[in-house]
């Protein structure tokens, strides 16, 4: 996981974007690989057809950016505590703000991030 392998995470999430070429293509492919799993959440939203086609890739990119920021700023100690926020960001469009906030709050105390 990111916390356990900070150098590898930095290579994949930070350096890949700066390297361009094949490294950047792999980074983009990673975001697109996550999107179908996130897209399953559309079954929970009665207005899911209103979400743009690229919505899930955008969520994946946003989550990666949150981790990216902490790695660049050398604040990796914050990564474990980031899980509830990331969970809330991910769930809100599918289950609504209240349910997403409850799920995030439930993870706040005993977050299982590594």
C-alpha cells in the first residue's frame, strides 16, 4: 500500500506524470482501470444517467491527486488519515452526502489504511 511503500507510490503517482511518454500512459491506464469498479456505484443512484461518461475517471484522478499532494509535500504521515475523506468523495455522488458522511465517519476512528 501507499503508506508502506512511499518511494514506489511517489514513483507511480508523482514521477510518472512528470516523465511523460509511456510512464504517463501507464498512469492514465491505471485511472481508467479503476473507473469500471467505481462505475458500479451508479446502480445506487437513481439519476446516474446524468453523470458524465468520464465521471469515474475524474474521481480516480482526484483521489490520486490527494495522495500525490501529500507525497510531493512530504506529508506521507497524513495518508492513513486520508481514507475517510477519500471514501466520502467517492461515495457522495452515488449514495448522497448524508450516507457518504456516515460511511466516512465510521472509518474515521478505526481506519484500516496501510
